[in-house]
C-alpha cells in the first residue's frame, strides 16, 4: 500500500495509468465535510462545484452517512430478481415529495435519460399510434444529457460526438430557448420534447422567461410528451425542488440523479404517472444495481435532508445574494452573471483568455470552481453553505476576476 504521496506524485500516477478523458484541476482531494474539502497536502478549499450538483447536501452529511453504514451492514444488493425492504419505501417517499405517481430507479444520470427515451418511444407506439420505429424526440442545441451513443447522437458539441458514430436515428435538434422552433419541428411522429430547464454544462444558459411554460403547452396541444432533464437542476439546486416549478410546469417525465444520493452512491430515477410508467412490462427494462437496497436507503436519507433542512429555500435565498454580489463586482473580464438559485455562471469576455486560468487562480485562494465551455466559471456550492462563507469567498473571487 502506497502512502504519504503528495499532489504531484498522485497527478503523475493518474496521468500514467488512467485514461485522459478529463482535464481536472491539479488538486488531489482526500477528505470533505459540508462545503469544505481538504487535499493531500493539507490545504482546505471551499467547494464551489458540488460534484456537478451531486453534493447538494454537503460532503459526508452525517445523516446520509449513517443510513449508508447501517444499510451496508445489513444488505447491499439483491438484484431486482427479489424484492427488498428499502425500495418500496423509496418509491412511496419519492411520490410524496415530488407529486408523481410512480418512479423507476437506475444508477447514473445517463441511464435515467436512456430510460426516459425508451419510455417515450413505447408510449408513442402503444398509445399515440406512431408507426413502429418512426418515433422522433426533439432536443435542444447546447444540451448535455450524458455520454452514451444514443445521447451523444443529439449533442451539438463536436468533442462529444465526432469520433463516436454511427449514431442513433430518431432525434431532431432545434435552438435552445426558442419555443417556436419546437412547435415547427413537431410532426405526427414526434413522441417527446426533452430539455434541461437550465443548461448547466452548456454554460449555465437560462432560457427566456415563459419558455418552459410555452413548451409544456405546445407539447400538450400536440399530444407530445415533455421530458425535463433535472439531473443537475433538480432537488433544490435552483431554489425550488425542480427548476420547472419556477414556471409552474409539471413535465410528463422528470429525470433526476446526482443529489438523489447526496454524493454517496450512484442513484438516478425517472418520475412519471402510472399512465406512462405503467407501460413497462417485466423484462423490458432493468438494471442489476438499479433500485438496490443500499442505493434506496441512501436516496431516502438524502431526500429527507433536502426536506428537513429546507435546502431549496436556502438555495433561493443564498443564491439570490451570491448572484447579486457577483453581478455588482467590478471586473474588466466579466461579460455576464446569470443563473438561478445556487447554479450561477460567470461568463467572461473572449479577450479574457479563457476561464481555466481564473479557476486556477481561485484554487490558489482556496476556492474550487470549474470552467465550462471555455469562457464560463460555474459557481455551484453545496446548498448547506451559509452567508458568512459566501462573504469569505467574495473578496477572493473579486481578486481573481481582476487578474491581469
């Protein structure tokens, strides 16, 4: 067992033995608590990424840790060949908290998106009457729904798809934020429209006010399902349980993941009513680990923390404050500050030289953030953050945003 390695030694090992499919900041984290993480060299950082919103409840939340430890000592996996005593309770609690009649748990967010696609296609053939294998799903340019072959098919980011074809048919892409473009793209074969309420990986792109409500109305009028990918925006991140709720929209299918387990374990799910999820028959879809008792117990605890600690309300209040402070911050490099709740993007001007160097500057001052789409710094701390911590961070952010 190798011990007492420093940051550079860990980086060298990772670069030598690991695939280079990420470009992380050169910080090697070994421990976390709440909004703080510590690296192997003894430095402490404020986490302003939250593992892409998977750690909304904060690092190593004691209630979720306790649930994990208790369940891991009893039963971790049965497969879905047998029933377990945690999954039915997760189903019930998800329904009570979200208002959807049923759910179907998977593991990764991409798996849940694939599940939603399969369900929309089956509904199109069995209910809407679309000719078999002719169903189409409308997606938006700039989207990020995952990394499977079918999902990168409808990505508009060349890096995500160029070397990975041939691609899966059945997808149509229109500009994000343009409800009229969606309406024009609908045909008799359209099964669903799938959107992120805010495009997180796309650069924290917030659509125009009323966009989601208009899309939902267009879908209903044309007998088309509305699928909301709330994997990153859901479970409190934007100041409500789901970002669609800011416009009073209840999608036919909502996809969740990330914070559903508070960062302890891969758990995702799709939410819908029985008229849709009741279409799946035994054997048509599944996952060895999906709905396992350990994941279900962890998800139940993570949901309870979200509700008991009023994390949606905290995100609304503190996100408004954080965004206002960032927007008022003088900087020659900032083009725009945008977001909702504690999902905030600071877009830099093209001449600023890219967001990476600013993220490295923040790292040097004890703040971990990550660039997205080259020119945007994303600030998305755990929802358990307090105003005092934000106030600690603001002068450091101001210094970095005013670097030469």
